[in-house]
């Protein structure tokens, strides 16, 4: 055991209820808990950590008991709550878990999907017209965007899982408009999670909708190119920031919105473009948009790299944040808001069953609602079965996610049942 002030490093074998952990020897994304800092409340918590292959951890003796002490499992609960809120991005308003997607007052996913699909159609139509005007270098009017932001925030408040499903669906046409839609929904969902002010949400929403305006002046075959970009192509792509500023200078957009658009490809360590600005010179909302933009680009193959499964995209983002490219607190908040297995993810269960993630819970990110399509032997079911992993029956086998699957792989999905359709 190694002791530093009130911190103590111990092996997992010495972990007991009543201890307050502050650090694990595994990446955050592999943790069974939403936060690394938490009170251990019972044997179940310890078993989850062992199952995640934790070998050593650090506890805080000022917030919980040590190996030689015994403490009631509820002691330190207030400190647990305080430590969780301390994880928030200091540049943005304090993050706290959003309510689970369903409450007694909230509409079901199926009910909210109807509203979300209408909203998506409206956004697509508006953005299609705007993109068309930008392509022809015509003046645009953004007055109709404000009601769209209000409607989107209302849908996210009712049941955010509907728009999150739509944002993650694959798309074959209208790549630019659909990227704007997905980035817009994901950004506002993250803004809601971080409890940004209404003004901040509106500024971010406008920037997310218009952030790729400059791409309308570029060859569209470069968007999601299947082969590596040449130096000439990269240089051309980098001009979309300046192109966007030129096209939008006559639009009635606040200067802060234009600044965020200008900065959405800048990186925390100063290695981004167009100006090589570092975190100290970037607006916090620019840091947020850059993270969401990067995530959607990876999931929907909008660069010269192959598309990635949502879980793998989050893992890569976390690694890139760890290397100093992206704001780590923002990436952590994105993962917390989407879950380790974002909606539409195809997953393998410990029972051998295969399923699609329908809904995630911010307070139980390893226990989403699933739609099971394959039985324990790998055979397609006649009809899908809906399962809530955090509300399982005692008389049924306990289900848990053990891996992500690739629906494009015939071995993972021979009957093509795990590929979410356009809903």
C-alpha cells in the first residue's frame, strides 16, 4: 500500500464497502461506473470493478474508511455527490446527470419518435434550402432557425432518445445536410446535459447547423472519400473555414456564432486549423462543437478514414483527448450523455443473444434498453424482444453486454437484423 496525505493506493482485494475511490487502473470508458470518484456501497460495486479487470485503485481516507476501519455503507454519500459534480468542465456550467429518458410524465420512445421525425423533416428542408443558397452564393436568412432550436430542445427534454436514434442512423444521400442535423442534435443534447444557459444553447445550435457552410463550395466527393486525401485535397478542405466565413458574413448571425464556426477545427494543443489556436484562445463552445463534429465524422465516415462503430468512435475520442487533442472534460461529458453503447449500437450479450441498443440511461450507462434479434444459439428470432437491462426479472437469466458487434460483418449479423433502418 502506498499512502499520500489522505490518498491510499490499495489492491482490489482490500476494497471494502464504505471506501471512497478516486482513481482506477483502467480507462474511464472501461469503468462499470459513470464516475471514477464514488463511494463503494456494497459487494455488488466491488464485483463490478473486478469484472472490469481492475487490479489496483486509489481511495481517499478523508471521504471514506480505510482498510483497517469499518464504516456503514451510506457514510460518505454526500462526499460522493460532491466529487461527481467536481468532474464538470470549469469553463462550462457544471455538469450533472440528466434525468433518465423515461419518467412517468415523459412520452415513450415510440411516441416521441413521431415528433422527432417531423422535426427532422423540417430541419432537412430548411437546411437543404440554406445549403442550396450557400452553394449559389446567395444571401441567406436565418430567422427560421431559432424556432427549430426551441423545438429541438423541447424534444430532447421530453425524451432525448428519439433524436439520438435519428442522429445515429446511417445516411446515403444529403451527407452535408444530415451531418448538420446530427451535429446539431448531438450538440444540443450535450448542452442540455451540461446545463448550459438558453442563450448558450441557442448560440451553439446556430453554430452547429451552419458550421459546414464552407463545404458547399468544395467538391462533394471529398466528403467521405474512400481513399486517403492527397496534400492538395487536404489544403482545399482546409479552405472551408474561410469559405464559410465569407458566405455567412452577410447572414444575420451573432459574431460569437461565427467565431465558433471559425474555431471548430482548432485543437486543444494548438495543432488544429486554420490558425493553430490552443485551448486558452478558444471559446468553450468551440471546444464542445469540435468534439461533437469529430464524433459524427467518425461514425458516419465523413473524412478519408473508414466509418467507426459509435462505441469505437467514443473510445478513439477519449484516446485523442488523453493525448491533448480535444478537451477531456467535454469528451467525458459526451460519453456520459450518450452512454458507453450509444443508441443504434449492435451488441453481444453474455447469454449469446445479439441486440440493438434502443435507449440509454445516464445513471446506468451499462444497462440500456435493448431490442434482441438473435437467440442464445445465434439464430434470428421470429420477432424482436424488448429487454431493459436495469429492470430484469429475478426468475430470468441475467443479461449483460459483453461486446459490440459490426452489423456490416456477415458473421456478426448473418440475417441483417442488427442494421437500424431509417425510422
